[in-house]
């Protein structure tokens, strides 16, 4: 097998158009929704590649001219992309991007995605770091990235009205989010010891002259063979060989215990 196919992606969505009697403390019934939230565009990049791709409602001119709120093209094409992935990365993806995308899939009567390994950078940041803010733009700038681009006034309003210039800017904004996401993902992953993906499972198995499998870095962004033994890691009932990757700095343990103690209740 080759390196894992990891898709970093992000969506840009519209507002809802609703009828309301006021601006504060409103309980708006579902019947007052005139136009539902939909996608303006989606951007993605395969980890390890430099190019970021964008799918926009502008890409289907006939559909856009008929109804500039119709996101069928974006949803259909993004589904094709995610079907090729073995894992996906999105910031707050488990809480927003994926549920919203699933809602658009079922609305357009498209088939569901298979279960993918999810690496939500917002969840990872909350669980393993104490950043002052867990917003993608803040973390990216905190770690040295230039962050998001500045948007023109009322960008979302103009996109709602079908302004093509605004929608093209939305695509650029979306691509810059992927740049920040890629940067943050690559920086934080080596610090996390329980990632849901083990890169070593995706590469060809290599053995030494004694027919012993060579250890490979488990970091999903790495998978290097340039690892060294660095002592042992201990649990209550087992002793495990510990390794450090010379490329990304990730630490990991061998799966099989070197020795086991008496089980402890």
C-alpha cells in the first residue's frame, strides 16, 4: 500500500432567510424559513500535495443562472472527492462541516459517505493544548501562519444576492482556510499520541535481515522509517519499546509488550 489518502477540506455556507418580527430573543418557527442554508463553495487539498482545489456554485453556470441558491453541483462533486479519502481533516468538522454536508447530501437525494477516519483539528486542539482560542485563524497565527484573508464588507450578503465577484472572493477565502488548516494539522499532529490513524498500516511492510519488521512512524503525516529506540514505556501490566521519529519528532510505542506483569485489579 501507499501513503494514506488524507483529505483536508472546508465549506463556506450561506445564511438562512427567515421571517421574523424582531431582532432580539426571537423564537422563530421552522415554517418561517424561506430559504435554507446551503453551500457557496468547498475547498480541499490532499495531504502531501501543494495544490488546493475549489468547487463553487459558479462552476455550473446553467444551474447558477436558474437559481443561485442551488448547491447541488458543489455537494455532488465534494462527495466524489471524499469518497476517495481514507481519512479527512476539518476544523470543527465533526461539529459543523460534516453534519451540514450530510444534511445537503440527504436533501439532494445523494447517497451517504462511508465511515471515514476523522481528525478534527478543533477537537485535537482542545484536548491536547491550552491555546487562548481554539479558532483556526488564531491557532494558525499563534503558530506562525499569516492566517485568514480580510473579507470585503458584507461579503456574505453579496454572495446571497448571487454577486459573482463576491462568490469568487469567497472561493479565495475558502482556499486560504485550507492553507491554515494544513499548517495547523502538520504542526500539532506530532504532539498527539493517540491519533485515530496509524500511518504505518498504509505502507509496504519492510523487514530487516532477521525477518523482523522495521518500525515506522505512526504519525499520519509522516510514516518515516527513520526512527530510533528511546527507552521503554510502562503501563500497569506491560513494558513496551518506545520509539522517536527523527523526521517529525513523534513518540510512539511498539504494539506488543516486551514483558507483562501480574494483572492488577
